[in-house]
C-alpha cells in the first residue's frame, strides 16, 4: 500500500497542484491504513483478554472436575464455580 501512496505523492508533486486528487487519495489511504492498524491493535487486545478469560474458566472447570487442586482447600465446587462466574480466581 505504501507504494501506491508514494506514487500518488510523486504524481501530486509532479503536477504541482496543492490538494490535487492524487494528494487527497494518498491522504485518505494513509488515514485508512492508520485506522486499520488501530482496529488490529484493539482486536489483538480483545483476543488476549478472551484468552485470559478462557484460561480462568478452564482452571475453574478443572478444579470442579477434580483434575486440579484448589488453592483454597475450604472452597467447595459451588464456591469455585461462583468465583469463576463472578470473575474471581478460584
């Protein structure tokens, strides 16, 4: 995409017309590329957050299923499930 922007900028400078169609097109492409980058960053952050949530809920299910020891031996399976649903760590 940067090749297109560079070619548009070169054409705009060659024409010598400020705010030419080529210049405006290059500006719009750069704006859209920056917007896309922002979306990708936010999407990656959301994926990381969802992965942490999956890990937390998987840990709670493993404790409930008896495949993993609960850190707090006084917690029942119901307590572990409630803590997981409430966003706490078992």
